[in-house]
């Protein structure tokens, strides 16, 4: 937490896709983790593109990620059922039906400051689950009794649903609202009503040479033939990190700044430089 201005600095990573995404985030945090008080990442595509293994979950904790959000693919790796109930970092969308394993929100404490995080799943062009509107309103009200700082990851397909739900959450006093799922970072970051940091989609972390992190050839075959084919995670020398950096007033819970992080690096070039140095 920064000194006199009493703000906390948060970084949120868009959907991490496979090993290229995991390593890109790892390397980013090695160089930059000291800049942030709280680190969040969407991890639903982290293990070979679909779901999250317990091994990768534990690796993310070692990287310094405090909170992991997800979406519709979190159930794809079946060992998630063995650890999600006891996880202190992983949350799943809150609008899955009652009785679903895991928690849809958690409250974290960083340097004496409490931060509430809610994960939510959209319904437009997605598998229909429980409506998020009333559920999230009630959860925001509950968390507001504990802390003014509330962050939402809204994992959704439709831009209009994200924008409308974002405005709704701003009216309810949310501090930061990050859209995920489409893997393409939008250039519409803003402070809504002077209080809530917003972006329609945070983007993704992974191989730049594929199709939103997946292998181009596999993706092309699916579009050309209409025949289901197993997606493979894209490879290649160039990886990207899409993230969002936000500062939040720890007393009022209002966001005071938002900045997109969007960069690529050529891992092959780095290897060449390293070889020369050796």
C-alpha cells in the first residue's frame, strides 16, 4: 500500500492460456511483483488451454498470485473437484447453482486492508446458469459491510452484457470491474462515475501467433469443416501479456486510476541474447 495517498495497487491478468501464458505471467511477476499490493489472474484456460490442475494452481501461488478467478472452463480438469473447496486463492463464478463446489467470492487481507473479489459468469451466448443480477447485488451488499473495496471479474461473451452489467455494478459501489473470456483486450478502460475502474475485456496471456491463444491450424479446420476437433494451445516464440493496473483508495473504495498493460516479447531473441552473454 502506498503511503500518504492510502491507495492500493492491483494488477489483473486476462485469461492465462496454457504453458506460454503461465510462463509469461511468471516472468512478468519476477520483474514487477514489488509494484503491486494485490495480484489477480483469470486461470480457467491455464492448464493446456482448458481448466486448472492442482499442480498449476500451486505454481501460481508460488508466482505471487493472491486471487485466481475463472469461468465456464474451470471444471474441465476433474481434479479441481478435489481442491476447490479448500483453496484459499481460487474462486468460481458465484451464479452457479447452490450446492456447486467452491466459493463465488472471497475476502482477502493485504497489509491490513480487506479486498473483496467476486467472480461472475455471463449468460448471453453462454451456457445458461443462474441470473447474475440479484445474486451479485446481494453479495456486494454483504461484502460492503466488511470492506469498501470490491473487485469483479465478469466472464462473459457479449459486449453489451458486459457494459450494462458494469454500469449496474458501478451503481452498487464496486471498485473495479474486469471483463474476461473473449481474449481480446479492449481499449475502453475508464473510471465510471469517477468511482469504478472498468474495462470490457482484459485480454489474454499466452502465445501471440495463434488464435486467442489456440493453435491456428486446429482453429482453421474447425471453421472450414464444422467438425469438432480438439483444440491445441498455440506455440511460437512470441508471447504476450494483457493485464490491467488499477489504484484504489483504501478508505472510500473508489478507483483513482486505471491503465492497460499490453506487451509482447520474443523469447527466441532473449535466448540469443542470453547465449551471447554466456
